[in-house]
C-alpha cells in the first residue's frame, strides 16, 4: 500500500540539527521515500541552511503567500530540494521574518508564533499543491498544534477528509508553553473551548499537551520511554493526559542511519572494519591517542563521551565517580560536548587534574564524534532520562561498549553482559546515583581485563541491527493501523 505522508519537523539533518529529532526526521523521510511512499518533509529554511548548495528551487504557486497567525501576518515561500545523499524531497518553508535568526530556537517573545506560522504554512502548502496526505506526522511541540488545527480549522476541507494525525514526542522536557494572553494567535475563534481549560485557567497554553490530546496516535522514541512518561517521575506534568490516551500511545525505537554511522564505510576514518577485522579498531585507537596528545599506552582502556552537557545526561553522577576511577584504575577519557557551564567547568578541571589522560573538547565536531566512537573502548551515557538515545547504538556498531543507565531507549537497546552465558552487549546500571555509575565503570574495566569476555561482548554489539529498514517499517505499520 503506497502511503502519502506529510512530515513536519523543526529540524532535519544535516540541514539543521540540535538533537535526535533532526536525525529521525531525515532518516524516516529517506526510508519512506526509498520504500515507494509519497512522503514530503516540511522544515523551516533557517539562515544557517545553504539553499544554493542544496540547489533548492521555488515551487510554482507557493511563492510569497500570506499566513495569518492571530493579528500577525507573515509572507512565506516554499522551496523544494532533496535531502543530501538521497532522492527524498524536503520542502523548505522560507520566511525571513521568522527564520532568519542566529539560532534555530530562541527565547524571543514570538517563539510560539514562529512555529504556529510554520504549521499553518504547511496546511496552506498542501492546499495549494492539491495534495491530500493520508498521514499528518507532527514532531515535538513545534508542530503539535497540527492535529488540533486538522480537527478545528480544516475538518470541512475535502482535501483533508481522509487525513489522520500522528504526534511523535522526541523530548517531553520541551513543551513550548506560552501565556494564555496569546490565545488569539491560535486563530480558533469560537472553538477555543477545545483548548485545555485547566491550563488556560492557570494562565498558560501548552502546545505539546494539545498534540497529545488531539492526535489520532502518539509515539515516543522507545517502548520503555512510552511507559515512563505515563508516570509522575518522567511525565513532566503531562502524565495525566498521556495516561488518558491509553493504547493510542506507543514507543518505536529510533533507527540508525548506517550510511552515516558504520565503521564499514565511515567517511571520516582512514581504515574501515567489521566484526571480522576488529584489529583495525586498535590501529585507529593508536592513531587517535597520538593525534589527541594522550600520554597513555594504547593498551589502557579509553572511555568516550559525546553529549549535550545538560542535567538530563547525568553529568553530575560523574563529579565523584570519574575522579575516583581515574585515580585508582588505568583509564583514559575523551569528552566532546557543550552546555551547562558547571559541566563544562567540571571537564575542564578534570583535564587539568589528569593531564595526558583526559582530553576535553568544548563544542561539537562531526568528524571528532565519529573518531571518538571508533577509537574508544567504552562509551558513557549515565542519563537521568533518555527518550531514545542514538550514541549507544552507534557505539554498538563501532565495537565500543556502552555504559548506560536502565532508562528509556538505553534500556531497549543495550543488554547487560552476563559472563555466565556470554550474552549481552554492554554494562547497564539501575539507580541514578554516583555509586551505581562507579560500579558500572569498574565492572566495564574488569571485563576489559578479561579479553575473551570483552571480545564476545564487542562482537555481540556489532551484530545488532538498529537500521531504519527495521524501525521504519514499524512506522508504516502504525500509519496503516491509524488509517484502518
């Protein structure tokens, strides 16, 4: 069955990216397109996107059209391009007044208007193209009013008569809340009664909540996280709305783009390897240690971190555990990331305290992130919560053993290694505390010192398949269930 899917996302890799949403929106679009479905990905044309490099071309009938958001008026155009290294289409919504800014997201007073206008522009684009999507797939708070607009504003348009909606929550911690005094910006008029009344009385409007309330189905990016966000601990205030939706909520683990993340073909690596040529990984590690000016023998286990430095990522658990382990064990560490100043300062000081054994690079570097995955022996992800996570799946592919907390997608993708059975792919700990992480680090280092177990665990991980060929099919199954 060929499907028509309109996919709305505030970012799409490699055009625009701050997190996993960008990877998923692009990879899912590529998968659906290659599988023969009519998928059209809409995303804002930010200042940082090079339209000439993309060879983006204007679409007839979608130039200089006006979108009203309450009393505000914006002029949009839409350009068509292909996602890099694919034939999958991406529709770039161009509105300089809203998207010509220094960053993808802002703290500006009109932040809610930027994405309300984007969402409305997608509906108008469908109308002007006379394209009737069967599935309106919205992502995160930025486009979460799509299902409500479909019901309240476009229900009488025959073009959308057969359209069903899906909301995917990539990170429930970001909800896009704005003041109820801006209620007219939604353009619902007499249908304001459809808004969450308790929130209105509290003086707020929560876009993500309305996506949860009105989408035909809701997904998040791992089965475990779908259960977690229905609890008071992880629901971030939306647990009641999620519980009320019952079986409409499910979890689909994100896939990995193995065209981008695979040591068999990684464009950044001078040599490639697979489970049968794992010795090359050791050669890459030696090159990396020299290049990064480590002062340790290549036999010393190297840990890696590539992360946004935020409280979600469990960085505070490392404040005591990493200095302890570094003081008592042969261990080296490379860290790439930026974020909260206190975490940046911690890694800066850790590098000063353990010169030649700890290297911290502030910021993000795509090439370096690939090298860290390939050269490291261990990868640390002690997250407080992790809707899906991708780096642990990248690590498995690269033969780099993940050390993770049992939460969200980490629990669904990494199995704790059992020396008695030889089964498992990493080291998994349960409790969110320093002692648990220290136990996990020491457990991993003990396994590293047992070459037979280590080699088996590495090969177990490298043979796991998290490709979009597997995970993308689960979205197609869900689309078909919604339509049925």
